[in-house]
C-alpha cells in the first residue's frame, strides 16, 4: 500500500456511488477477443479520477487471458511487463502483479481469470514516487500494449485450430464474462453512476458459452490450463 492513497485520504471517499462528490474521470480501455483460440485475450486500461474535493488518483494495468496455458508465453509476457515496471520503481512489478492475481479472480470457482499481469488503483504521488514518474509509468502501460501483444499474436496466429478448440475458447470466454459482470469494479462503478452502457460492456465477447459441470480429458491442453488457473487466494 506504500504507493496508494493514505488511510486518511481513503476515508474521505464515500463507499457508495450515490454519495460520491462531483468527479471527473478519463481513461482508455482495450479488450481483444481474438478469433484464433490459440491467441490469448488481452486487456489494458489506464484511467485518471479527480474528485471535486481535490483528491485525485491514477489507475490501470495490463493482463493476459490465454484460452490455452503456454509457459513460454507466460514468461515472455511477465518479463516484458516487469522490465517496464522496473524503469519506474523496483517494487512496482511485485506489488502490482500480486494485486492483479488477487483482483482477476473468480472466488466461486477458485480460479484466476487468466495468467495475470499488473493492476493498480488509487496510485498517488508521495515521498516515494513523484507525479511525473507516475504519469510516465501510466503512459508507458498504454505504449507497451501494441508491441507486446503483437509479439504474442505473431507466435500463435497461424496455428491451426479445430471446432473443439473453439468450443473450449467459448467456455473460457464464459469465465471472462462471469468475472466482468459479477466482480469487476469498473463495470459496477460504471453501471451505478449512470455511465454509457455500450462503453461499460465493451469488454464482453460476441460469443461465449457455459457447460454444466465440464470436465476436460485427462492429459489434455484444457486440463493443463485449468490446473494452472485453479488456486486459492
């Protein structure tokens, strides 16, 4: 919590949206649900809030949700994100990666939404980090998105896939929908404050599915993926 709002500052932010003071907010969100099941879903968001009380903060992050777990892809993604974070503070990656794991989590399934990344909210300047550093870090997340995802896509986009792979992809998208509609704070905040519905729900895929008590075949790529995602947080 060393980079975030102090307890005193945090206490002046009302808990319910109908008690919020006037505020302004700006942000950019990108979510891609690729056609090829071997190419992962990616999400990137940067946002800035300012309350009429004078309190302001930055938020954002980037995370990856593969339909099929790939250790090489996992290591590449996290190493690139860590390199970016290390440019600004030695503790950013460790703290914000841990926050991503805890945030992008479906407790009713004891399953992470994907393979993580970084996530932060209410990031403010203090004696440990300047406003200029925060702004540069915040911008860098947005600038990292395209070259990072491009490398990931190019390694998988020509891989052949079957109808069974597509059905598995739809099941994984179903998990994505569950998280975004049940747990995502941005979705809930947007709906509770009367935001533009089409923008709030832009993260949802065109096609998704659910299957009662699905069990993957033993030793399959699907089982390997679920085994990696299942954990207690």
